[in-house]
């Protein structure tokens, strides 16, 4: 079972309408690169100059990757990545 | 029939325009969306005289808020006191100190009633019937109360270790309260996912652009109460980092529409040391804040490790020539007691943070002693009583005897003489 990447609702238009995409990858970086191969319009919106954009948070099995190893965080089959806009406040 | 003063939503990063809907981020770069106004139309339609005829509550400045019609939720919110704090000024060694006191805001005793009144009125305009929020406490109280009064169903998600009084103060309104075993940031992430899945109106997530505008009324009132002018210095607590930026925006909007002179106010952010991503960014000169994974502070209302408006708050502080500081839990509690005994105001922990940081900035020479300073008090201390308990003396307990009482008084005066 590969890695599942969940796409936030308003971004699904850039993933052929899909709510989630399955990819193969050894770490977060390669999993997202694989996503970009299928849906470049999506990863173009996630990354800027090779870095994850300021207001995008990426979670691996509900853990923020910034508290793990960022893009180098290893992933394995069955893992879930979520791409979530950063909005903490209230 | 939409507001003639609202152009739509706009990305704060790339400027991309969007129509009004329950959405909070740009699909080009995930940037946060903000309401965009037609300031020329506003300037033509509104002036100080017109505002002054209206009842003193937040809707006095209605044209600056993103509703199409009359507000249907929170009609009495705002209009809180601006208190001249002579005794606290004396204690801190400054000449002119004011307190904008939202500890007595209606209906739930925090500034959150302002943002919720806008968000829920907007939710109604957008046809939503279920609303919710992710909260560190004050927002939970406010959404629950205002949703109850409006007949809206509400789901309130909080960290499960939140102060009991805040949880009770939310459940009492009949809201569905759910404790999440995690930090506030995790609660927020979950609510984002819930909002996407169920389409409910989460006031601080998918309704955020409308919600955020309500904070401007704190600033509008402050300027009007000072006599249609801005102070030299404003000290503001920072959780998500939104309020400080919205006060700055309010001052600019009053100027832009010809109601006040160009503001030259400096903004100072206040955080607890146990969760200080924004003050650390300011003090270290970083452009972006570094998120705090496990906030650890009694100021739970400010315990947001990854503040959505951190970047913008840092910018406002820097651009206005202000600064930021953070204080320990002990300093927070002591400052809550100080505010109580000098001004008769019982603020929650965030208020203690603000007063303690103001003191620190004054002692550092960053806040000048001879210029006007306004402190932002955003919530009531009844919600965080435990935090201040250790700073207060237990009452003496005596028998119902006049002699014993007189003895007590004598002890007290001899203690003072010593």
C-alpha cells in the first residue's frame, strides 16, 4: 500500500477533483515530488523556490513535519500525508 | 444586496481576488484572505458626526465591517470603557496610561464577542446553520453564547486540559463541546479538516476573513474614546497575532477615510515566555516565527505555538518601530494582582501578560515614560482565577468578636509601622 496524500477541498480542482492521491516515496520530499509528477499545478502551489510555502502545513499521520524532519522525514507504505492551510489563531 | 463598501476577498500575499464566500485561503499560494473595502465610497458615506449619533457599541462602525445587511448576532457587543489608569501609571512610573477594558465586553467578557458577532452574522448571511470553532477558551465561550442566542447549532473544540471554568462557561450555553487530547494547534488543524469535510462555519477557520474584521472595532473605539486620535504606544497580547494587526488596520482606515490624522502609533506585542513565537521573532530579527511545539504557560489563552498571523504581527511591530517581549508565569500572576489592586480591573492571564510586558518594556526604556500608552485588556479574570490564587493573601479568619477584629487591625497597623 503506497502513501496517501489528502488534498484540501478548494485545491482538488488541481488534482483532477480527487480528495486523495496515492504515491510512492521514501520521504516526504519524494512523496510530494511524485504528487507533482501527476499534478504539477498542485505542487506548484505548495512549493516556492523549493521550499514549502509559508502558509502551508504538512502533516505525516497527524504530526506536523516541522516537528519531525521536515521534507526529509521518512515515509512508509500506509502513511498518510495531509496538506493543510496554516490558520492557527482564535 | 451586498454591502456597497465591500469589494470582495483578497489574498494577503499575492493579491488574487475572490468573491465573498466561506473561504479563508488563496488557491494560488495558500495565502490568507482578507476582506477588501472601497475606501473612497466609505469616505463619501461616513464621517465622525454620523458615527457620533449612533449607540456606543461595535456596530457604530458598521460600514467598516463585512456584512451586507444589519447584524443579526451580537447587536450589543462592544462600547467598552477606556480607563485612565492613574494608579497603575504611578506604580509603573509613567505619566499617561490608559486601559481599553474588554474584560467587561458583552456577552462573554472578552474581546472575542466582537469577532464572533461579525462571523455569526456573516454565517447567517451565507445560509449556514451549524457553526464551530477551535478555541483556547474565550472564543469557545463567545461562539457558544452567541450561537445559542442566534439559534445556531455549535460545535466547540478545545484542548482537553483547558481551565474548567472556561469549559463550564461554554457548555452552559448548550454547545456541543469536545475536548481534544492535544495542543491548541492540533485542535485547529483538526477543525480545518472538519470544516472541509462538513462545510460548517468555523468562525476562526473558513469564516476567518470576516471574523478577523471584528477586532478592528477595538481600535476604532480606542481612537474615538481618545477624542478621535491615536496614542503614541499600544501594548497588545498576542495569541494568533491577529488583534494587534487589526488595531493598526483600524487606525489606518480611520485615516484613509479622513476621520483622523495620520497615525504614528507604535505597536508592542506581549507574550508568555512559555509560548513566545512572535516575540522571539521580533527580538531575534527573524522574518518568520519558529513554531513552538508544546506551549507551556498558565496563559492558556495565548498558548498558540504556530500563530496564523505571526508573520503579519511581526511586520506591524517592526514597521511601526515597536517591540515585543515575553514574561514568566510568576510575572503574569503578579501583574494580574497589580492591575486588580491599582485599577480595580480583574483581567485574565492575557491581561497579566500585557501589564507585565508593559512594565518590562518601560524598564528597558523601550516604552517612554512621558508618552501616552494604551494597554489592551482582552478578557476577564473570573475565567482564570486559579492563575492568580498564589499571589493573593488568604483572608484572616476570626470569631465573630469585636475584640478579635480590633486585635487584627492593631496587628495590621503595627506591621505597617514596622
